[in-house]
C-alpha cells in the first residue's frame, strides 16, 4: 500500500543527545514536510523540501536539521540545541510543487519525550 | 500574515446529533486555499477537503458538508447524524499566496461523540 511511514513510534531523548526521526514515502511525491504538534495546539511547520537536495526552514526550525538525499526519504534530526523537544512529530508529503497546493498526506507520527 | 481561528476547543454530542465546527481565517491575499483535516486517536491526519478562494459553492460529501463564506472569512464544517467514529480532532488550515503550500493550521476542535 502507498503511504508514509514514520519510525519509531515512540522515542526518548537524553539531555545533550541528538535523535533522528525517520520518514519514508512511496507515493512518489515531490514535496515533503515536518510538523510539530504540541498538546491543544495546531501543527507548526519545522522544515519542508520541494525536491531532492533542497529544503527550506519553516516557522520553528531552530534546534532541528533535515536532509533530502532521496526523493522517498526526509529524516528529521532533533539536536541538543532544541531545549523543549517533547512533542508529537508528523511527516507529510504532497504531489507536485508548493504552488499546486495539493493536499498533504500524513504519517502516523513519532512521539518524542525527554528522559 | 495569515491566521486560522478555531474558537471551539471541544464539542460533545450524542450520537445522531449534528455538529458544526467553526473556522475563521485571516489573510490579505485574494487567492488562497482552505483545508479540513481529521486527526483520529491514532494520530495521523486525514485529508477531508480542499477549497480555493474562487469557489464559494458549498460542498456535501456523505454526512459531511462545508459552508464557505468569503464575506465573513469562514469555512465551517458540519457533520450530520454524528457517529462514534467521528470522534477526533478536526483542523482547519489555510495556504495563501505569500506562503504557498505551507499550511497555517488552527488549534483544532476536539469532537466527542457518545453513544
């Protein structure tokens, strides 16, 4: 089945540690996104990528990094510089470029907590 | 800058009742897209509808209907004859010219349907 796979489902981070969240899609979508969701709040955009080897900061990129070496993959690293990383992280993808405003398809999310 | 307001934090209904979720948006752009997503307890967001600013026709899809009113900058969502499976958080989102494809989400409305 086509879709977006995020792993792991739950992740725990120790102080000073970097952790990487995986996002893989087999929908052949060009654009991919990372969002952060805090309790009682909407989603906020961390990073997005329109094509391989290109990505842009979203509204809350500080303390995060990404890469886009393959069309199918868009991993997110939560660095030690992110002082409040506890949140639910959602990866999404969409067909075409940003200007087409195609609906975004989402993964099941990764819940990150501090140890 | 654009903004989406979902003033209702939580709505509780008994099965078979109708429920209307409000969404008010702000943008200076004349061209924009509005979206509704459903987030069930499993966590992933499910796309429900996309509407562009030039199409003010209301839409019905099964038990779901949407009322788009540009004059009041609102894009409300009604679930008719609610069912327990409708229990979820519902998000309204906006994409406008100055930030194409980057969704601005509202805070979401939790819908609880009890038998």
